[in-house]
């Protein structure tokens, strides 16, 4: 029987008694304090993340037994109290009334949300974009990913676009890709001198590396490959592999790789190279536009205040009226 989750992290208030299930993102081993031993875990649900601290006066053996009873990726039933510490909300768990218990009684939808748009309808729109491209070599590349590679298609449809910043939910990558492609299409209508086929092909492919950048369990985490390489490098490797198999002409292959590698606009933003073609500049700004607009909208919609502004550490001031 699934436990019906009622308390979500983004809604917790200072002093509130917590009695609900949460996903474990990571944990840190027990350490001593004045009265005994404590350990810290990072927990999440589909709304946010929070730190929980288990405080015990028992001996280390007893505390280690609790600590070892669950692992990263598990769902645990926590009984504790929400409180503010150094301007951040956290949960304190104080036995014997406070508890951490691993559970199998949960619904995955409480921990990872999904795009509000229909996945298959979005994918159909993506295929329509492929049908609008005339360059046969680029069509062959796109088909090799989005029509012929069943495993890639499965992963692409349900991957998130990010862990936190934008479209961080199942289907988010597909949603973000279509937004970026739509923006690029509009730019190409304003500037018809641009190579439409190059721009649209690159917009559809630009974030394919994210299918390997994230691990999806009960939460969204960066994978080892994602942490060590990043999605731009991973995506270019996937693209180059397909282009070699298809004997893609060298100049087209170089242009597509450049579009992939320059998508973040500047080296300090994570791109191995800066944009050197107008299409690459268009892709960079389209990608950044969708990400930033999403973040500002979310900050505005999530605001819980009667003030005219909120301050977001990443965005700065956001006007709410």
C-alpha cells in the first residue's frame, strides 16, 4: 500500500512537525557531538531538497545501525521537526520520538515530477521539425538518433533538462529542446540568410548529451560521466560517432560539432569554443533564453510574499506584480 504524501519540502514551515516520506540524495557518516553522535542526510521530493540531521545520545554502534539501514536512492519515512538554521530550513530528528525508517510504500510521482505536456505529442512535433529539413546528410543524422535508435529515443523522451535550474522533470529535455528549436525557427524567419537546416538540426541535437549526464532514481542526480565530462562533451561524442558511421561530409560534420561545442556561448560558461558562426550565436541565445525565462517565471510563480520583489541568488531581483 502506497503512503499518500502530504508534506512537501517547499511548503515546510519553521516549527512544523514532519511526518512523511522523502528520497535520500546522499548521506554523511556519523560524527561525535557533546551528547553523542549525529549524522546528516540530504533528502528531496518533487518540490525541493533539504538537509535532515539525526541527533542521538546512543552509542556509535546503535547510531551506525540506523545510518546503515538505508542508502542513497532509497525512500525513508522521517519523523522530526522543521526549523531554520543560518537562514535555511532543515529537519531535526531526535530519537526516540524522531525516526528514520526505510520504506517501500511510496509513489515515484511524489519525488520526480513530469512535464505538463504530452510526451508523444511533443515527440511528434520534433519529428515534424526533422521533416522540414532539406539537407539529406543532416536528415540522416537526425533519423539515426530520433527514428532508428530505440534506446536513445526512450532515454530522450523522459530525461530532464537539468537537475535544478530549468525543466528538471521527466520529459523536461524534450520540452526544452522543442522550446529552443521554436525560438531558433523564429530567428531564422527574421534572418532568412541563416542556414535553416544547420540551425534547426543543431537545436534538436544540442542537449543530447543530457541522456547520460543524469541518473534518474527517486531523484535527479548528476551521473559520474556527467560530472567528469559534462553534457556538451558527451553530446559531441555521440554526434561524432553517428556522423562517422554515416560518412557525413567533413564540412557539415565540423559545423555541427562547432554548434554543439559552442552552445553555452563562452568558455567560462562551459563551452570548449566560442561561437564563430551566426547560427551558433543564434543557438546560444535561444538556449539561454528558454532557460532564463523558465527560471524567472518559476521564481515568480513560486514566490510566497506580498512584496513587489523577491531576491534570487542566481537571478537577482525578480519583480512579482
